[in-house]
């Protein structure tokens, strides 16, 4: 047993049990296609080992089966239906009606649409009832889109976790010529410091986001707590020669843009032996159809055993140019023993370099040359991938992350 584990175990044995309420837009699940839902699942199931956890979450139409995993961990689960990405005509109409008010807020210049659409009266009512019936020591709100419920929480110590900073996302988008981001940027720039200031403490996943949010005018205490990253146990790893991959949830613009860059700018410049595999739900049909007629490029859709898939690839390539927060796909790939090539945006919050399997390029145009140089060096890539796995275990372990949450909770509850 190492020293850090001994310290963590001692802390666990001597801390007080708390009643904690978590409020989240996505149902926490290890098997979710959404990285944020996986992150929250790991944190609350770790905390549930020693605390009473209550969850108030929106839930999609196909997620009922996931509730049992949370209940099995002793978590009390309350959900409000919030169907997304509806395929049926009825579903699309229902979602459209729900979003009309959010669109009105956006057009009036009050909130970006993506934030406004999570202001739902039924969720406010649920939180009010839970606050009234329970003696919570602290409430943790996940994502800035759920900030609307601070009023229902009242005077109970409360934290909000900025999984990313929307102002930063919109700024990077507009700087690349996306004019749709200009209005959202202006609204978010004024809104996000106000959001942070409604809470007793703010958590960001990276130091870059902490500094950015502070510079916007957030005066609440801002703590940086990175995500837990599980290092999977994979019995046999067989690397596929000359394989590169990308993994993402394609309801997020940065991931769609990354695939476009991979297909149009990077892959055509690679050696003919290279194979590109793209995994994740919801890739736009236009890109799916393009991939079908492109040699050696494959769209796999949702991959159930994503750990084994990542472990089988030689390199994860992540040409991310926009977005904020910590890109979970990067440490996830490293945790599976797979080297990564990414951008300065992709490495934010990750203190790992090429010595441990994480290569950063200054420009996307430099990626193809680097990949062509690395792909023939399979032994080097395997060696660096394993070093990356060790680095992730050291930097993103359960013990290290939960210790930081516990310390912050204790400070707020006892202050």
C-alpha cells in the first residue's frame, strides 16, 4: 500500500458523514456516451461510500435502466424527464415546444440558448421539495447550465462545477469565424461571473479555466479539481498496426469539427497504410456518408467496450480547436495505454508530455507529419502509452480527487 493510499484511508476513517445533494443535467453513468455523465458517476459513487448522496437529475428517454447502478451504490435518485435528440415526429415537436421559451431568452439577450434550455419548472419544484424534506449539509450543482436552481437551494452551502467555461467556448468559436457565436459570447461573458458569484465556491477542471473565469469577474473562491480517470484492467492488448482513432460525443461542436479536420486535412496526408476509426454517437449524416466512400476510414458509432477499443489503437488523434474544460478523451486514451497527438486546446489541464505519450502540436497542419513519423515506431508508441497510463494513475486517481472534494466540503460546512 503506497503512502497516498494510507493518507486517504486515514482521512476516510476520521471524517464526518455528510448529507449531500447533487444536481445535474445528465444522468450519471459509467456507460454514458457523455464524458461529463461518466465523471459525475465516478465522483458520486466514490463519495457514496462514506456519505448520504441524493441525486436530482434530468433523464433521457432511454436511460431508465441506468438508475439501478446508482441505487445499488446507495444513492437516492430523483429524475425529471428531459428527452434529447428525438427521432420521432412527436418527440421532435415536444422538444421544440419545450425549447421555445429558451429561444425567447436567447433572442432577448438574457442567456445563451444552451444554458437557458435547462431552466425547467419541474426541476425547480423537485429541488424545493428535496430541500424541504432533507437536512442537507451541502449542495453541489454540476454544469453552469444548472445554475438556475440556486434560489431553491437557499442558504445551504452550495458549490457549482464549471465543467467548461461557455464564454471561452464561444470566444474560440467566433475567433475562427463562426458568427453565430458572437451573440452567445457577449451574453455568456456577462452571465458566467454572475453565476459563479451566486455560489459559495466554484470548481473548474483546469487551471486555465480557473484563471479565465476569475478574469471575467467571478469573485467566489475557485478551486481546481480535475476529474477521476479510471485505468481499466484489460487482459490482452493487441495493437492494430497503423491504426489511429478519434472518440467523442457528436452532439458537441468541437468533436464534429475535429472529425471534419481529420477527414479533410489530416488523413489524406497520411501513409496509405493508415486506418482511421471514429467512435461515438450522433455523427452528422453528411459526415457518415462521406466516410462510407473514403478508403480506410470507418465510423463505428457507439462502442460498448470503449476501453478495449482504445487499447487496440496505436494513436488517438484529437485535432481540437475549440472548447474549454478538460478533454476527458485525452487522459482516457492514455489510461488505456494509447498514445495521443493533440493540440494546445486538447492538453489544457493535463500535465503530461510526449515523454509519457502525449504529443502536442502548435498547429493542426503539423499533425499529419508527426503521425507519419510516429506510426512506424510501434514499439515506441506502446512504451509511451504505458508511461501515459502510469501518469494518469498518478494524477487522476480516486484517492487524490476525492480527498480534494472532501477538504472543500469540510471548509464550507464548518466555516
